[in-house]
């Protein structure tokens, strides 16, 4: 994009109107010089009047742009005054006919300051006045000969000036568009940099959630098992040995998950594991490791879900079980995955019979915050509340994706069960 902008040539900021004004002033001076020279060399009685008329004409020509811009003078009044001044100069003896050249200047100005059909009416008026002047001064034949010459010249100057004015407007517009495009390009660059930063931050958060949900869960269960084994090593060595064996299995599973997470960073993997089977395995492993009774209920009519939905549900169940083990002091857990057809959503619910929610339950820990973030990404919600029968209740409610979204969805890097 930047290379393309650099290739666009910058048009030099030459103002056509200013160039036209300068040319008009030079032409007016070129006409005034020989006329005034003749008046003063011959001591013509009208020489001071001629000087005054030329001075006013050139002065109005010089200040015209500012006067019109500040509305001190209207366009029609300006052209009318200049026309009267030219006619006044033509009427002064010895009646210099070349003064009609000033009408060429007015023809160019008419199409510049008052573009449109009205400007050509002014040119038509200049042509008629020029014909009348030549008719009075030279006769019918001279007027007839001068008509096509001056008419063509006036219209040519007018058309050329109109084209130059349009070119000036087009140049200004293209320059403005180029500046707008450059500004938009700079904004896009900033937005791209911000989007890249957000993508990096999102990936970091995802990896943090992934590591917490996998290794955190395994290590929590392992710590609980080791603490139990430590208490039983003298009393029930066999039971302690079994618990240590369970820890060993948990550590192997954690190592496997860690290797899998590292592998997914190199190459995305898509797992076709059923979410209900994954939850069953999770619940059974949790029950075996913690001796907490886990009852499970899963709807049979849950549709096939995109991988990110399955990951969100699985990680939410994993985190909820980890929190129950850490804080709830419960011996029973009920886990369900049900379909709410009325609300068109799928609900994962975990209830325990523990001590209930702590006083600062509104300040979510990292794991629960991760569940909340996953829910928000899928336009769902997470609810954490007291269980009516005692203990706590956590629910992850996700709206079902459209059929097309489910069919065409591809999982994110590293999001695998």
C-alpha cells in the first residue's frame, strides 16, 4: 500500500486562478501602456480620465479574487463595472480600437468566477458590444468582418479558462483524496499493529487457560493424593502405595498433555472425541483419584458441536472439579450436560454438597475467569451460585451454533481435547 502511494505523483500546487490573474494583469498593462503613451504624448485632454479608467480596471482585476471571496463585490457587479470601464476607454478619443482586447480578459474571467451557462451569456454580450463598437467606429463592413474573429476569440478564451478552472478543481480534489488516502493508510497501519498486539495477548491468555486447565487440574489431584498417602503411609501402607501409583498415573497424563500442548503449537490438531465420552472419562478419573462420588447425566440428543465448544465445555468441567476438590469439602458431585431446546442452548452444570460459596465468591480466580472468558467468546454465560440443596452450583450456558457454523468450523491452534 505504501509503495503504491509513493508511486502516485504529487501534483505541483500551481493555482490556476492565480496564474490567470497574473496573465490578465500583464495583458491589461500591455493594452494600457500604448494607449496611455499615445494620450500623454499628444497631450490629449482625456489623458487623465484614461489613466483613471485604466487604473480602476487594473485595480479591480488585481483585487477581484479577494473581493469576491470576502463578498465585498458580487460576480455580476464586477463584470458589469469592468464592462463599463472598457466601453468608457473605447469612447475616449482617439478611440483606440485595440482596447477591445480587454474583453478577452473578461471572457476568461467570466467562465472562471461564474462557471456555467451564465458565463457564456456574458461572452455573447462582449461579442455584441464589440460588434457595435466597430460598427460605430469603422462602419458596417468592419463590424461584419470583426464579428467572427472576436466572437471566436472570446469563446476560445472563455472555454480555455473554464477547462483550466475545472482542472484546478480536479487537482485540488485529487490532492485531497490522496491526503485522505495517506491518512487512512496510516490509520490502517496503526489498526493492524493494534490487531497484532491483541492477537498476541489473546493467544497468551489462551495458552494460560490451557496450561491452567490441564496441568493445574492434574497437579491439584496429585497434591491431594500425595497428602493422603503421606497420612496413610504408616497406617495403611498398601493404600498409600495405591495413592502414589495414582499420582504416578496423573503425572504421566500431565506429561502427555504437556507434550500434546507443545505439539499443537507447532501443528494444529483436530480431535473428534465425543464431548459426552470425554466428560465421562473426566468424571470417572476424578472419582477414582479423589474418592468423591460423581454422578453424571448426559442428554442423548446433543448435536455435533464445533471443537471450540467441546473444549470450552470440557475445560469448564475440569476447572469446576478442580475447585470442588480444593475448596468445597464435598463428597458428592453431580455433573450434567443437557440440551435446552426452548432457549436453543446447551448447559453444563456441576453441583456439589460441600460448604457452599465463599464470602468473596464475586472475585473470580484465574480458572473461573478463564471459564467466563471462554463463555463470552462463544456468546454464552457462566453462572456461579449456591446450590439449593447445599453446596455450590456452576453452570456454563452456550447458545447452539448454527448448522452452517458447525459444519464449516475449524478449531483454533492448540484447542484439542
